[in-house]
C-alpha cells in the first residue's frame, strides 16, 4: 500500500458493495498476473480483442463477446450498434441520428442513471409505464418504425412491476427489435453470463468487469448474439468514432479474459456459505450491544441472490444517529464504509470484505456502540435525583 501512503490516501475497508466510487472490487492474482504479462509486449490490439472475445464467448455459451471500457461504455456501444449495424456511413454520422432508428424504450419503474449513455449516441429515450410498473401493452404500443432497441435493467428477478425479461424479449422480437440488457451488477449468480442471452434470447447483456467478475475496474463485457455484439464493436477503439474515448488496452483485455476464467472456476456454493457465515458472525457479535438489531437481509442491493447484514439503530436510546455512526467509522484508519439502509440503519455486505476484515468492522462497531452505552450510563448516574 506504499503508493497510497505516498499520496496521503486512506485505505478503505469496503463493507458497502462493489461500487465504482470505492474502486469496484479487488483483483485476484490471476488477473493481476495476466495484466502484468500483457504489459510487457506489443500486440495487434484488434486481433487480441477478437481472440479474447472468442474465448469468453465460448466460456459463457454465447455467440459472441466483446470487452469494452465499462458497463456504461457497453451501453453506448450496444445502442450505437443497434442504430447503425455495420453501416460505415451511419457510424461516421453519430451522434447525429438523422434518418436512423433512434428511439430506445425503457421502463420508468426500472430506470437507471446510466441511461445517459443511451443519449450519448444521439438516441432518444422513450419511457413507458410509471414509477411502479410497466405493462406489456405499453411496450407493444411504444414499439414502432423508429425503435432501435429495448433497454432492460433487471434487478435480480425484478424490479417489481417491470416486464419480465423473457416476455419483453418475446414482444420486442415480434417487432424485429433487439433487446439490450444492462446486467452490470448481476453477478452472482454466474449463470447470468448466459441466462439473459442464450436462455432468454436477449440480443446482448452487459456486465461490469470490475464488480462480481473482479477484473479490471475500467472494463465492461458485452455478450450475446453475434450481429449486435459485432455492431457494437464496430464503433469501438481503435476506430476514431463514437466509441474511441472508451479505449481498452492490452492489459485490460488480458485481465478481463483471466477474470472470466477465474470467476467461472470458483466454488460459488462455497462462496455463498462463506457469505452466510460472515453475516451470522455480525449478528452474533452485534447482539452484545443494546439498542441495536442486526439481522440477515436478502437479496443484495442489486437484487443478487446473496445475503447481507442489516443493522438498525434505536437512535433515541443511543443518543446517536446512523449518520454519526457512519461518519465515525469513516474517520478511523483504515476507514470503514457501509451502506445506508432506511432512515435508521445500514447494511454490511460480505462480498467486498477481505478475510479478517469482518473482525475489524465488528470491533469498530462494538467500540462505538458500547462506548456510547457506557457514556450514557455515566451521564445518567451523574444526574441528580429529582
């Protein structure tokens, strides 16, 4: 960690999630080794990208795969590909979408901030439904001659009220419209690498390279049907078009290739058992503090089928707010980050804790909580009897 010390940066224990603002995930040795090896030679980048894509497609049971610079870059490239196909004149025209299919349908109840990447292509967003739900009839009515794609952002099996992915795909395909799935944080389960596409027939699914895959943070992965994946790659670096700013280097290509191999080799059932044990450890440890409820919560913040801990505070009895507690955790070295949960609680995610860090986090929490209890008892003892 000498580089962080040199720069005066505090290391963070991540009890929140694989968040971009916290650096995504921690890369395993296999990924780091592949990136270091790739860094030591010149190579034909386009051919390397092609071969990496072929290998990842084979590993994940997809027709094609393409490594991009992030999941958001994957959205931009996939939408651009849906708009232009492999028409060179149209590619050179973007983000001017005049004369093209330039509408992308989204569901308001499943809206995500990263839809901005859709608009970067010059496409227009057509939102259906309301904040609670969207219906199949609304999707059918929105599909038309200007529709370039249907964009879905599932959260596990939902979000609640959204049209299920298989039905949305079926309806879109009835109108010869491709479906793009934003699955950035939908690992685990590993089956999602082929569920949306090979099983449910979506034209492509886009994953973050630096979340569940534990690959380079500055990568994303597009998998799916050959026609759309190749059309997406058609816009990417090294070509000087709309995807050029989202450049992927030889190191990231090698790193994500190694990450997919590593991820698929994991004992995923064993990993879930480990997460459950970590959750139970926090529940047992935090039961020592008063005015605190620690319980298992499921699924994760992204709808992933994995557990996390939900801690709820009796702020009045503790004379301490949730935000004050979180600020205290942040002020220590190393800092500890957890995720807010409702107005009075927070979540601890076992996915991003490294071995042994659960003990550090539990100790920090108990030090603060038990210290607050003791301070309140002392103050109450010193107050004069009425």
